[in-house]
C-alpha cells in the first residue's frame, strides 16, 4: 500500500477516527510496501475502543481501511495499542485546551520556575504530537545549558556523618 508517493492522513467516522502515516518522510525501501499507520481517538470514543479486544479492533480497523482503499490489501500486520487515559501517571495522551486557553496557558506552562525548565507536547507548536515533545525538550535542554553557563557552579556543603541517614 505504500510507495514513494504515499502521503496519507484522514479523519473517518469509523472506528479508526484519525489515521496518519507515521512513516511519512522516512527513506523508502522499494522492496517493502509496509508502513506504520497510527490511529487515535479522544474522549468517549477512546474509552469505547479501549474496552474492545485487540482482534475485534484489528477487524474493525481493517474494515475502515478497506473502505478507504477499495481493492487494496489492507490487512494489518500487527496492532500495538495503549489506552493513555488509563495510565496512572499520565491520565491521558496530550493536553486538551478549552477555547481561549491555548495562548495564556501555554505561556504560563512554558515559563521556567527557578531552575526548572518545562517541555512537552502541550507547549509545542505541534501540540498533541511526539514531534512537539521532542522540539520543546531540545529547547529546554538548550535553555538549561545557557542558564548553567551564566551561573557559577554551586558548591554544596557535604553533610556531616551525623546528619546522613
């Protein structure tokens, strides 16, 4: 299904919701026609999908792809899934701003607090995607390097033997 000209992303009203080619822009090996399609959903739909079994989800996604690409081989080679809303540490996949929040909240969240610099997709121009997390992580790392270059090294007093645990 993939060739040099493949450029693919779409919204559907099917199970797949939003699908995009995660291998777009990567070198193409003419002997392979596989790629990586990513699909994600939000809100109630994400909860509904998380409740489905992997094989049922595979069947439904293959049906969506067959409707999008009639006559093509749309068999999923493998499915990897993760319900971020159930992750005890993240409790979701990405920042979801309400109308009018994007600019003021983004600025506040991106402001360093003393020696702590922040990064993540929620601060990026590509908000909601891994690329944004990488970009803001690199920006934060550069900011830390600049801040350390301006600040003399701190000297910490060693703890006395009686204060160590």
